[in-house]
C-alpha cells in the first residue's frame, strides 16, 4: 500500500536570527517564499502532480540507490556515498520564491537549540568558509551552486573587493560591509579564497566561458584585495591577521590558508588563460609562494605554523599538526591544478596527520567545547601536538572531530594513493554514524545535517579516479584498485548535465546514462584517451567502447 504526505508552504519568512548589527524587529519580519511552491497552487495539486509521476520518480530513486549498491565501491562506501544527497536535500539548503539559493551551516531543532533558538538553521547564511568543504551540491545541482556564486559577486562583494562570509536575507538588505560579522568577526580569508576556487569549479561543471567572462572582473577585484591586504610586497606568502573557519583569526604563515591561496592562484591562472588574459603574474606569485611556504613550514614530518614575534599566540597551533593543513591540495586535485607543494612532502604530511590525529578511544579524553566522538569511537582530531608545545590557548575546536574534515582528509589520502590511511579515517567516521547512536543521514557539527559533511562527494571521485570537464566535454576514469573487482569495475558518476554508471569488463567500457544526458567529446581511461566520436548519450542508449 502506498502512502503519500503532501505539503505546500509558500510563506517562508526570515524567522531566524542573523549575524551582524542587532536588529530590533525580531523574527518573521521579511518574506522569502519557497521556490517549490510556484509549480502548484496548493498541497492537493502537489499530491496530484506527484501521483501522476509516481512510478517514474520511484524508478529514478531506485536507480540511484542501485547504481551505488551494485557498484564495485569497497565495503559500505556505496550506501554511504549515495546517502550524501541528504546533506543538500535537508532544510540546511533552500531556494526562495525568486530563485535565490541559500544555505545555513546546519539545521536547528529541538535537539540542537543554541544562541539562535530552534528556528531555521545555524549560522546563516551561505557561509563561505564552511561551504569551502561542500562538493555535493556542485555536482548534483550545478545550476543551484552557480547561483550561490552569483549571490557572492552580485550581492555580497563589497566595493573594495572583499566578500563577507555571510549574506543577509532578503538580499535587498544592507550587507555585512564594514561591520562585525561573527564567526569570525571580519570577512574570512579562507572563504574568499574558496570563492575563487569555486568559480573555476563551476566553469568546469558547465557554467561556460560566457559566465566566466561576466564574473572575471569580480574575481580580479577579489584577488586584488587579497593581495593588497595579505601580500602587499608580492612575496607569494600571506601574512597578518587571517580570519578563518575556526571562528578565530589566524596569524603568521600557515599551510591551511597558504595552500588555499596557492590553489586560488593556480585557478586564477587557468581562468585567465581560458579568457585569453595575461596569466603570468599569477604563475610568478604561485611559484614564489610554493617555494616559500614549503621552506618556511615543512618540518620534515608535516607543515607547522610559523608566528612572528609580534603575533598573539592565542588560538594558534604553532608546532601542532593540523588535520586540514593541506586543504588547498585537496581542491587542486579535484580541479586538475597539479601539486602546490612537493609531492613527497604532501604525502609525508598526510601520513603524519593520520598517525598523530586519528584517535581510537575517547573515554579519558577532555572535550573543552563540543563532543562529537566519545567512548570507543575512532575519529580524526582537528589538531594535535605530538612533540609538545600546545599553546595555553590553542586553536579553537582543536579537540573536536569534524566529519567534513574527515571526508576532506580521507579523499586527499585516496588521491595520493594512501589507501590504508584513507580507509581508516572513513571507517572511523562511518562506525560512529552507524545508526546505533548517531543517524547516518545526519552529520552533526554546529547543528544537524551540517553542510561541511558534503565534502564526502570527493571520496567517490577519488575512488573512481573520476573527473568531468565541461569545457572539453571530457570524462576521465582511473579507479583505484580497491574500487575494482579483478579486471572489472562498475561505478556511478555525475557529469554536469546527467548521471550514469560506467562499467568496464572484458576490455569494454560502457557508459549508461540514467538521468539527463551526457555531452561527450572525449573519454580517458587509466591515462589513455579512447576513440570516441562526439555524441550525446541519453537513457536507454548506452555508449559502448570495445577493445580498450
């Protein structure tokens, strides 16, 4: 027997507290609406529209689950990665009646009441530094992700070029320019660097060169501001007060901000070349910065933070081992930007992160802030001091375990071929959220359904060795050994305008489209280009390439 619950809520209001200067009008003052209510006038009409397509929609949902469950992804990876859709389908993300895509950091409710009460979501809205980790929305709904970039450049970007890390809704309100924001107080530098990377990502996901040409002046203004404030001497190294996703200001020279900067420079170089612009300056800065960051920070074991004598040591990590110390390299692998730092140093540092930060057993562990791992759990600590030197006031959240960082580090480990280490991090995460004490569809950090967790999509692409480049209509597959079964493999993939399953056996590659369509000019398999005539692959008509 089939059951259906239908709803229709067209009158969404700003019923949540926002950051910035205190407002005197309280909750529920401004109307936002909901985009989904425009298609039907009421809940009955919504139900009737759904019933008419019930079998079609149920079939599409089952195909998605089957594609992951029947794949050669190792262990429980298929079920876990298919479930990442819940991150972006939860109330953490919504679209207003006018079409603007907005996202909280997480969802608030009866179990997660905090400073903003239990209404809406935590830490609104479109927080650029937390959304730096998110990759799932950009793959599954690239047009929605692109709308967030448009909001950053059309609404959030200040005349001076910087981008505050939160947007105020409705977007016709005065934005957070020249005011204390919150989490951190000033515009987050990592969020701004992420905006550059996300712009290039959206182009590769299908935004197109026309869109890039329209956005390029915004990117240039943003980079000009960053260079003028944090690298006025043109050394390629960022210095000074650096507001970050840790809700504090970083100081000195560090690879967390540094690798994001190096990746942003490489992305800017690639975008400039696409538009026929002069990219030499970005390359010169990148090369100088790469050499300097490595020489200044690499200890032979991992990348530390180096403070200047005048820097305040509070909330820093100094000689500590930060889990996210190479986050920019994770971005670079996804965008085909190459190595930002020496490859052997990158691998050595990642091994050190697992060796020092992956902890099993938290029964005797002190949690100064929030508890996301306890008892016999295994989890990746944000920062440790394996050789001593922990500051009196260490970096905030250092003793916490964040699923988003775990996914980011695990995917990076897989990209580097460090399979045992990557699987160890994933196993710890998935065992904590196994359904016995924690909901596998509800990662928690600052609120439920926390969007940092959506970094997990990069794990699928790392396992599959998958890349999609809409600029050249190219699909690339190079599955890791653990994602193969003998000489055969079957893996799901999403490519901008459609999704499907790639199957390889008996020297034959078959690409089956299950939704949308695939515009193909080239297919690369394990480093070799396959003979493919330009074509469009649609459901029911797979592309089969034999003799590969």
